[in-house]
């Protein structure tokens, strides 16, 4: 049932070209630069009247929410708030009839997320569920939804559900932006970038062996830092969470420029620092952060997209991912980070599919 893979987690990582494709199937209209989301269940007028969005989730799903926030704010110009589901209910949140509450959950059963959705509903928001498990409680109780269609995720560490969540958020953003003021050309550009993802993910997976070598080098580390900016700050948080939960190595994700406000004190030659640095709009900024880390002798593992003269000799390890539009870069950056966490955990003898103290679906508050 693991399809020849030693663990469900590895199988699920390798399924991503297909699962990402499945999330888009029948929904992406390339010629029109548009997306069709049959389950949204919101009349167009009502969707256009939405003046604020709250996205609520836990864990990995909360990380995809942060990426969604950036996408929606950039392309739809609607204010978005991301809330941990467990915090949302207890702070008298501002919800109006023009609030759309997006709820993200792989399982559709997470107790805190379900409770947050019920609270948003009670306060008059319209709810939209991004859920993987068909017929789960959140999927049954939301007003409308976008199923992820990633197939069953068995490994406790979420991988393929995460990339599908980000794709679903991009499809939603595309739809809303095009209904508002995004041009057909820009819509097409995003649609085409989405359509290329499966093949790009496959090209990364074909080079998994390179990541396994990096894992061998760093498997004995007791701390890791993950740095990213813009769309890849949430990818840094997610990379750190993957490593923590399955290898039990302490790891933290930071927006790269926050380093100098404290965490840089942690850096010495024993500290591996994973820097997510695709060639996007904040690339120049992150290269200077990389130099700050290198000047303190940190070990740099960089995720990049092209040759960069200013970084020559500064990177201890470099893994290239294909280029895409800024908002989709965290999807491609996440794949090597999932693999890194996986290989390190396996090399440390950890039970990657069932890490200690964790359950696949957290049904207690
Ligand atoms: C991490 C992980 C958890 C879940 C979280 C929410 O790999 O799997 O952080 O993301 O428990 O679960 P769902 O998405 O099922 O609501």
C-alpha cells in the first residue's frame, strides 16, 4: 500500500506532481486566464461584496493560510487576516456580513478549526472550506468549499495536502482577482504558471538524491534555522515545522531580515541555516541576509533558482528549483524542504510516519 516506498511520507512527497494536478483538474481555464470553482456556492455579487477575509487553520494548514493572505492581498486588494483557529474564538474577532471566512484543513476534523468555523458562522460570516477529506465535518458544515483532491494523506507530517492547499488558494485568488480588476493577460500568466507546476515538481523530485546527501551532512545538528522573505517566509516556517516534528531537531523559521533583531546571536559554525532564495522581488534583500549569516560562520543551505555572482563562495550547499511566478515559489521551495526533513529523520532512525506525541488529526481542543 506504500507503493514500493519505505514510508507513506516519501510516497506522498513523490505523489505531488499528480496531487497538484488533481487540485487543478477541470478548474483551470488557460485560454481565459480564469478558474472555475464549482463548489464555492457564493453568488458573484456576494463574492464581489466581500470586503475582508479571515483565514483560519492550525499547523501546516496555517502556513498555507499565510501564503494565501499574501496572494489575495497582492492580487485582489482585499484585507486578509490569518488567525490560528485556537486563538480566533477567544478574542472577540471583528466579523461582519461582508466577511468571508476561509477555513483550511487537510482532515476536515481538527477540533480548533471546526470550532473557529462555527464561531465565524455564528457571527454572520460566510464560510469557505479548503478541505482534503471528502465528507468530513468541516466540509459538511461550511457554506461552500474547494476540495483539495490530494487523496488520502497517511503520513502524520502533512506534505501533499500543503502544496494542494497553496494551489487551491491560488485558484481562488485567480478567480477573485479576475472578477475584480486583473487583466486577462495577467490571469493567463498565472494560469500558465500553475499548469507548469506538476512538471516542475517532478524535475525537483528527480534530484532527491542531492538532498539526501545534504541530509547526511547535517543529520547530527541539534538546531536549524530556516529563513525566507515575502512568499517564502511561510515556507521557512513550514520547513522548520517538518524538521521538528519528524526528526526532533529544534528548528525555527524566521523572516530573513529579523535575524539581526536577535536570532543572529545563535549563529556559529555549528548552525545550519536554510535560506530560501528564489529569484523573486525580494531576492536582493535575502542575498544580503545570507552574507550576514556567512560572516558569522553559519552553514548555508540555499534553495535558489539561478546563478548569482554575489553569492559565489558563500553557499555551503545549493539546491536549484525551477523559476515560477513569485506567488507560486513557496510550492517549489517546499519540496526540497520536505525531502530534507524526511531524509534527516530517517537517518536519525525516527519513525517518520508516526512521530512521537502526534496524531494525524487533532480532534481535541
Ligand atoms: C504538520 C501537521 C499539522 C496539521 C494540523 C492541522 O505536518 O500535519 O500541523 O497541519 O494539525 O491539521 P488539518 O489540516 O487536518 O486541520
